[in-house]
C-alpha cells in the first residue's frame, strides 16, 4: 500500500476543511420576504415618520434589498396612498444613513 505524500495529504486536509465549512453554512434568515433584520426596518419606519411628519403606523415597509456593502440595506417604504415611496439606507444594527424619495 503506497504512503501518501505530504502535499497530497495537505491537499486532502484542505479540501475536507473547505467542504466541512461549506456544509455548515446557513444563509441569513429571511423573515416575511425581507432580507433586512427587523431592527433595521423599525429604524427606517421611525426615521421616515420623523422626517415626513407622518404617524409611524402609516409608514409600511414594502420591500428591501442588500447593497454591495455587506450588512447595509435599502428599505423601500410607503407613507400613504398617493404619496411617493421612500428609500431608507440602513445597516444591520438599525443605523439609518439616508432617507430619500424613491425614483
């Protein structure tokens, strides 16, 4: 029986570590069709209600998307019928960086 060389043993070990790590990977949970955490959406609702001077219960998150920067989301919100939609840029910790009218 041949004895494996050091390089093939190292390659086998590296392959097993990579496959083992990938096997345990779980994508972040998606709640109610949203990618962003609840705290992020809540912060956006608060920021939009404050900036547009509308009641919090009239501000509804419609959808969101993750940006090219990990942990940063753009949440699109509605502030009422006939009103323009609002985009809120927020991180996963709920820190809002921008609130602008959606195009």
